[in-house]
């Protein structure tokens, strides 16, 4: 969703820096890669809640901030 909707709209609106959102994509990809690279299903399962309950919540703040400044028609 960030790559398909949020980042393009934010870039097109030219209302603020996109570096936080771009860094968020890198963070998400790394976290998902860590889950896939886990040696056991248990290890993967222990990483997933951190991704969902911490990392994604933090990244949502960047998305919400972008939503506050990007015009609704973007």
C-alpha cells in the first residue's frame, strides 16, 4: 500500500519530504526478509508480532502524517 498509493501521492503532491516513508519501505522489507529467513517456524512466529505491533505501528505514523498534508484528490 505504501509503494502503490501513499508514496506516489506524497511525491506527486510535492508537499513534504518522502524520506521517512522511503526508509519505512526498506524497514518493512528487511523485517519480512528476516521472518522468511528464520530457521524455524517458531523463530519466524516470534518475529511476526514485532513487525505487526511495533514496526508497522511506527510506520503508520509516517503514513498518517503524509495523509494530513496530501490533498484528498491525490
